C-alpha cells in the first residue's frame, strides 16, 4: 500500500484544529497544559464503533484481543464492548478472550528504540494456533509494534493483526501500518483518551496536543540530557 493510499483507511486529522478549546470541557487542572483540541471525545467513540464492525465481521472463531498497556486500555475497553454486541462473518456472536501486555519504549516525547515486553514465555506459548488482535493506542515510528509482531509470529499463531486508534504521520516512521486504524494524526505529541505524557493526561477525554507549559510542567526528572 502506498504512503498516500494507506491513509485513506483512516480519518485524516489536519495540522490546524477546527475546534476552539472554549467550546469543550477541559479539566481545570489542565487549563494551561493543552494547546489544541484535535479530536472531540464523541468523534473518537463513533470511530471505534465503526472499527468494531469491521473487525468483528472478519472473524469466525474465538479471538484473543491483546491490549497494549497502559495507553491502549481505554480503546481496548470501548472496542471490545462494541464487538461483543456485533455479529461475526457467520452472523453469530464472536467469542473473545482478553490478554494484556506492557510494551515500553517512550521517555518524555521520544521513542528510545529500547523495546521491553512484559509477556512471559508461558503466556506467549499459550497463543499458539490462535487468532490474535493487538490493540494499541498509537503507532508513531512503528518500531515498537514491529518488534512485538515479530516476536509473536515466532509462537506459531494462526494470525496476528494490529488495531491502532491513531497513526502519526511522521518522517521517522519505518513504514509499519496497522490492519485497522482510526485516525491519521499530524506529527505532534498528542494527549488525552488515555494517551499520556509521562503518565499524565490519561484522565483527559478529548484528544489534544500538549502545550509548552504542559511539557515543562510534567517533564520526567529521569530524562537523560541530549
């Protein structure tokens, strides 16, 4: 799929937001920390419902839906909630198993490239012969997800696909593109709907860009100077 055509599967979010912050509820404790509102919460939920329809009708047998923590947990919860109510490709309800994994690669706003995966050998072996859907919040450079998919494929899964709510349009991308995607977003650091900055902003419903004030306020004290 070409770099232009692949984004046709997603809702394109431009550089300039059509929304004014004053028209939406932003928690008081984040008043100065948000720069722009990129995607309202209601639009996010509606897009997830559409993705749930597309995913469910592509399976017939029991599906393992694997949530990438922490950022993916809200997307995972809303997606699975929708999928449970929808018919699969045979017109029946789709049996769904839950699994969870931590994949760490970020410090502050940058991907370190050092991917750490939490699943044990026993947990990975239990996935053999099964259909697995990885649910991620955002694909940035693609290195983290590429490493995870490569690892899972070593355990003889029947299939492994990726659903990501957001894909960032960045020149740093390695070309990895998920099987299901909600929104194509600009190359900016986004927060809200469980997307975090050093574990802050997960309680912000809307998807926003972070302000310079927010970056400075919540910057990790463990950051190594460049």
